[in-house]
C-alpha cells in the first residue's frame, strides 16, 4: 500500500482513525466520541452518518480493518474495527506534522494535540515545529496595520500572536 499523505484524508477521517488507533471500537462508539459533548467532538464534531462513511473510507484505504462483530444493544450487529499498522504509521506521521494554515490552527492542531495525548504520543516536536511555522506566518503579516484598517491583516496578526501565546502555554 502506498504512503498516506495528510491531504489524502479529511480531518474527520483523521479523527476517526485516531479514535480507532486508541482501542478497537465499533462505529457507534466512534460516533459517540464525535458528538458535540464527546471528548473529540469538543474539537471536531461529525454526524453518525459521516462517521460511518469515514470509517468505510479508512477501511477501503487499508488504514483500519474489521476484526469481529458483536450483538448490538438494539438488535443487529456491530462491527469492531482496529487500526492496521499502515493506519497507525500514517496517524503518527500526521500527528507530527505542523498545521500549515492559520485558519486550520484551532481545529487541526487541537485535534492533533488531543489525539497525541490520548495515544500517549509525545507532541513536543510537533509543538516546536508549529512555533516555527507561526513565526513564519508573522513574518508575512504586517506588524503595524496602516490607516486603511485592513481587517484581514489585523485578524491574521492577532491570531498568529495568540497562537504563539497558546503554544507557549503548552
């Protein structure tokens, strides 16, 4: 199987893969963690239908595999999935890659930090790389906004500065 790149998966698929990497689990269990009140859903929320679709995509790519079925609570059966070696390696690589766009900082970086924490993966290297990326962002944003009041430049500068403070607290 070819190597999985970060752009090959949607963020929701990464979230599902991270949950499945933690422990073999059925789709309903993954969906419960992605509800707004779920531990991962606080960062990235997905409907049950999208969760099942994401798991199907992960299975088609060989990143997760069905290991057995068990009876469901309300009838039917539940398929238990686990991450494959390829899936675990892909997730570990993604968790170590900094976020490239300021607009993705809140969701993608938080998701990476939380999944790394759940999987007991040290995220120190990621945070250092992310600091370097944020410093590069700040080099491209004007430090002082001129009298035209360019709200986009103001926003980018403030968000990048806040991102550095956030990373400093971690």
